[in-house]
C-alpha cells in the first residue's frame, strides 16, 4: 500500500511542479499588471459587452455597471456608421459662423416625423426668425454671409472642389479683416477670391468662365483680382496650359492617349518658347484639338471652341504654332 502511494505521489509531482510554476508566473505577471482576482488570484478580464470585470478562473464578478463610453447603436459598415453618428459637422471657413451655430430645420415635423400643430408651427417660425437675426448681429457678419454664399454658388457653377471653396473663403476673410472692401462690391471681391483660389489650387478657370457665373463685369473682376493679390501678397503662379488639358479632354470624351499627346505638344512648345505671351487657355485648346487629330479621334474646332470658350480663329493660330514647334523638335 505504501509503495503504491509513493508511486502515485512520484507520478504526480512533475505535473504539480509545472502547474505551480505556471501559477507563480501568472501571479507575478498579474501583480506586475495590477490585475488579479481577490479570491483566487486568477486572471482578471474586462467584459465590455456586459460592463463587468470578472475573474477568468473562478468567475467572480469584481466590478459591474462600468461606464460604456461608446455609442449605444450598432453599425455594420462605414456608411451606416456615418449615418447614425450624431456628431456635428466639422468647422469650416465656408460659413460665416464656421458652422458653430444652431440650425433649425425648415420642416415642421417633430422627432418622430409627425407634423406639428398650428401653434407649434408659429412658434418654430418665430424661433427661425430670431435665430437668423442672432446669427448675423452686425454688418460685418452680414457682409461675410453674403460673400460666402456667392463664393459657394460660383464655385459650384464652375465645378470647383471643396478645398478651392475653403481657400477662397479664407482669402475673403483676410480681405475683410484688412479693410480691402471699402469702395468695392462684395460680388467683385468674392469673384476675384474664387479666381485666385482656383489658380492657387492648380485647377484654374479662365476669366471668361468665372465672368459667366458672376454678377459683375469681366473688367471689374480682373481689376479687383490684381488688387487683392497685391495687397494680400498671394503667391499665384502663372497658369500652366497643361492644367486645362484634362478638363477639356474629359468634356470632349477623348482618350487618355490624346490627353497625353496634348501635354507632350505643350511641353515641346515650352521648350521652343512658343507659349510666351500666349493665352494658356488658347494653347491648351489647340493642343487638345491637335492631339485628337494626331491620334485619329473625331472632334471639331467648333466643339473645342465651345468647351474652352475661345474662338476658332485662336485655336487655328495656336494649332499651327504647336505643330511647327513639334517639327522643330524632331529636326
């Protein structure tokens, strides 16, 4: 009997030693981490789903009802997550109050989509009126609100991205802070800001395109643009004809091969000095027309003229100059 007992004890000893070694290592790690069960010194885990801190070994609930700092809703893709999020929009310079004010919805409905009664509709209308008055309390804010609305309208009409609208809004704010507006119209300054921002962002629009969507004359836009650039020391580089090519080629539904060929024609023209003193819009339109012919794609001077808003005579003149520069490069 004693022999059997001794044999069993001897057989168990290695596993017990390993278990004790493992427990001591776990205890040491838990003590270092500061997380261990007060009953069995086991591993402590946090169950975020139920808001509890429990022992992984004995199941003791150490703490419960912990604060869940996440949202109370679930989302299964990024679109649903953005839709359910109740965080407000980021601040933006395209709004006169930078988007920090309260907006009252124009629909006379409650949170459940039910229509409001007559008394509630009158109350909401009064609230909208007073909210609008408080948002523009002085002449400077009213000026800024009107100008930023014009900038957004014109940028949308000529297809400019959001970063250009943001830049144009910042330029107008600077002009307003430095008192550059007295003696000049709000529309003229806002139009010149859009024109300058588009050129600074590398997506230029011609002066004729900007004038078509503006409420002021082309001459006033050009004069105000030069004044704003000079007074604010804006770094506006001369427009590169290659920046117009992708937009023209896309409007004419030309292939990528034609677009690359047009850019190559313009590069050759720059090396030959043909572009000096020429309108970048005219050079870009002529390069697109020449590239379409060289790549056997169907287009006409009238179509290019309509897209680029430039005369067919200018396209023909620049077209011959580009081909001559191409021939000189080959020689």
